[in-house]
C-alpha cells in the first residue's frame, strides 16, 4: 500500500483503460489524521478475480490536490 505524497503530471500517460474494475474505499486515520483508502480488485479475466490489485491512501494534502485535478479534468462537474 502506498500513501500518495504528490501528484505529477505526465503528458505521455496512457489515456485509455484496459479493463473495468470495482474500486473499494474505506476511511481510517493515522496519528489522528484522516486517510482515504482506495483499492481496486482484479477483473474477471485475472487469475484470481476480485483479489486486491492496487491499493493507495490519500491524506488531507493529497486529497485536496486530487480534488483540484478532478476540477481541472471535469470543469462542468458540479460540486
């Protein structure tokens, strides 16, 4: 599991997706600070469907930065 500290723009990032999966989320805290935990699960064509595939956590700073990125990507999305 990784705690995201910073988002970095990569112009060469692949824009498409390979498969559709579910993303689970949970709320927790560490040292009194809130964390958002996100994890994706293996798609139906994986060796073990439903197994946790990626797992990340966002603290307050990373969540704020992600919110700003979402606003930039989807400017017409109401808050």
